[in-house]
C-alpha cells in the first residue's frame, strides 16, 4: 500500500510540474499563433501534445496523474516542448522515475559546413540546395535562387521548403501542378517527422502549416506517407518560361540528416536557359 501511495504522490507531483511549466508559456514562445482569446493562462494541453508528438488524450491523462508509462523519448519531447532548462529536465526525469538524462538529443543542424557550401556553389548553373531534417534551407546556389527566388528575402521565421510551398503565393504560382507536387512533399515530410517523433521543431512547423494552409491540413489528416523518390518538376518561370528539372537527392554523411538536392535539366530547352537562370539569382548570404 505504501508503494502505491508513493507512486500516486510521484504522479501527482509530475502532473503539477507539467501544468506549471505549461501555464507559464505563451503560444508565441513556441512559435504557435495566439488564436482566439484564452480563458486560462499558458498553452493548451492540445498544443503541448502537438509539440511533444503525443496524443491529446495521453497528455491529458499524464496531467491527471493517471498511472501510464512514460518513455525517455517522450520525456525528451516534453522537455523540448515546454522549453525546460537542463535543471528542469533533470527534475522531470526524476519525477517520472527515470535516471537523469545524459543530455538532450543533438539539435538539428542550423547551417551547412563550408565544404558543403562550396560544393553547392560548384554545381551552379544547375540549381542545388541543402536542407536540414526539418526542411530548413541551409544553403543554395545562384541558379536555385534564380529558379524559386532568393530564399533569404522571403518573409517568415526563416527559409524553409515547406513554408515556401504551402504558405508563399509566389511559389504556388511557380509550380506547374502545385497540388500534386505539394502533396508529394507533404507525404515525404510526414515520413521525416515520423523518424523524429517528439522533436519540437517538427511539431512546431507542423502546427504552423496546419494553421496556415487549408490544403496542408486536409492532406495531413489523410495520413498518407511516402519516402523521397526522384521526381520531375515543371516551373512556369516569370522570366524564362517553362522549365523542367529532375530532382536528385544525396545524403551528407558528415552531418546526419542534412541533405543535398541537385536539379538536372530534363530537356534541351531548360539546359540552354541555365546560364540565364544563374544570372538571375544571388548567392546564399549574398
């Protein structure tokens, strides 16, 4: 009986700690829209669940001190979602009856290394770019900027391929068969998100896209999923007309999760326009 009482006490303490951490955060703290007026302080339970990569029901039970198991992976996800400090993270693990974490999982890379940037530049006038596990654009060459517009000059929290495709009207107009291409990218993104379950960066981006794009929200709830495959994309370029490219993806082994994508002209007309395409773009950071 004493053990059961102690377990209930730990569960209540864990529930109270999670509530206190949740109630101190604003949606803007974690990159979510504020939405309508809130009657209670802090984030909603469903928002923490989204950021943590768990179900709303499961997270609600956790805050209700029910006797459910919590994995170390989920604890890391909760710590990231609630923006816990290292000390708070250790406390969270202690309340859950887990050994202290050895450290948070490595953060997604924020930039491409110098050698990879030189490689991307060397591929010019063929469009090429580098993306992070969360599809942030880390590097691109002149031809890529000439094709889709300079990613650094687009509004938003940072250049990101999914944001460009779903939230930028200029990119939507550029892509021939936008619905087919956008849905394909969403299915590939879901596969990547599943490999990083509990990652707050993925959850934050997913929440932003669900709120900002009706098509993303509709297709996301179909649960379709696909890995990357070579694909041909056509563009209605405002200056150069119809362009067609075959997309090839290469993994960058020295930085796990970072990917180099190169675009090869699919026909002679596109190949002949490559020098003009490169001349239209600015280098990454230029």
